[in-house]
C-alpha cells in the first residue's frame, strides 16, 4: 500500500503542476507544441488544465484511503483516461497537429498508465478482485 500511496502522490504532483501550467500559462504552452493560440484553443487548453487540476487533487486526497473499492475506481478511471490520452496525443503528433514535442504527452500518459495498471494488478492481488 505504501508504493501505491507514493505513486499516487507523484502522479498527483505531476498532474497538478500540468493543470496549473495549462490553466495559467496557456498562451506560452501552446506554441511550444506547435499549436496556434487562437481564442478557442486557449479556452480548450484552459478547460484541459482545470480538468487536470481537478484530477490531480483527487489523486492527492485518495492516496490516503484504505478503501480498495474507492482506490480501484480511481485507478480504473485513470487507466481509461490515460489510454484515451495516448490515442489522442499519438494522433495529434503523427498528423502534425502538434510538433515533435507532442511525444511528451504520449510519454507522460504512457508512464502514468503503466503505474495505474500496475497498481490495479498489485492491489487486486493483495485485496482480491473486488
């Protein structure tokens, strides 16, 4: 359980930092990835940042839970979200919507997905399939 708590804390910090940066520094972030900062893209990325901030705080607070059912729900949701994030960021990078730095999105989603999937596997073995 300590490894899960540690992983969730790391994932929370990464997610909250990204959430804050995409919410507050959107105009700086978008050109880095080769995305023109139009009003619509700025708004969309600010919503993305707000969602990351929300989810990062959920990760931060759930890490102290001893309830496997709650933990499992968060891990399943995070896994599905990261799979979708990998698909979208792969598409955006491969089609040129984002430049080569889009691979940072792919990598971040993939690393977090590995952590969530491993945590689900390890927790299921420890607490039962639930």
